[in-house]
C-alpha cells in the first residue's frame, strides 16, 4: 500500500491557464469529501475545482468530478494518475483559473493528469509496510549489549524506558517476527521478556 509522503500543492501554467493541484492525506472517504468541499469553498473564485480521491486499505473506494469541464477530461485523468501510482488515502483537487485560451478535450486531459503527476512527484510517495511493535524487557546488565546489537542489526527502537529494568519498543516487519524473537533469545541467553503489541505500519520512502 502506498500513500503520498505529505500534503502539498504545485502549480503549472499551460497556455495562460493556471492549474494548481493540491493533494491531501486522508484516512476515510468522509475526510476526503470534507477536505474537497472546504477547498472548493476557499477557491470559489476559480473557473473549476476538479477532484479525485482514492481511499480504503486496498484503494477500493474511488471517485472523480469534472466540475463543469467536458465529461471525462479532468476528474478521470486525475484519478488515473493516483491509481497508476498505486496510491490510497489521498484526495486531489486541481483548481483551474482560465486564461482565455481553450485547450480542447485532449489538452485538458493532459493538463489535469500532468498537474496531479507533477504534484505527486513534488510531495513524494511512501510505502506502508506492516509491522508489529515488539517490547523487549531486559535487566540493566544486559541492556547495553542488547541495544548495541540492535543498532548493529540496523534497527532503531521507537522508545527506550528505564526503570527496574530496561524496555525497548521495536517495530518489526511481520515476516521477520519469528526471526527477531529468536535473535533476542540468542543475544540475551534467553533472559529477555518479549511481548508482541498491536500491528501497524511504517512508512518507507519510494524512490
């Protein structure tokens, strides 16, 4: 599953018309609809505010709107860019300020698609990889070696807590859970307590 790295905007000018694309990270369809409605209200002076969004764990919910442009020349090409990049959890609006030169159907398709594509490149894309947060508890005598070896594996604990013992939270990719737990048992001679937490995701930048 992929998402945009962050919300953001990007502008381009094509034959005197300004196309301003704004992308937002959204968690639900209701959030996408709310964001797009607010954007339209804020930019009601624009000639068009064309929209598209993809939401759902597998990008199964999609919708687009041409907002007065000829049917199929704005919302659909915008949506196609998001789908082609395998994105979800994203809402897109392209605000057009007409410059007096008509682009024709083909020109509009290219312009709206280009606006979204360039904005996706500008804000970046991340891949969401499933992980489980594993809490490892060791005594103070083992903590130094354990944390050092953990860094040696290229893992960064999300939080380390010091008390009667030392607790470290580590986000472990789901396919590596069994191997990680076996490694912990080996480096601590079986003296660590390991507890699996709730599943979640980490964001990995996509080149």
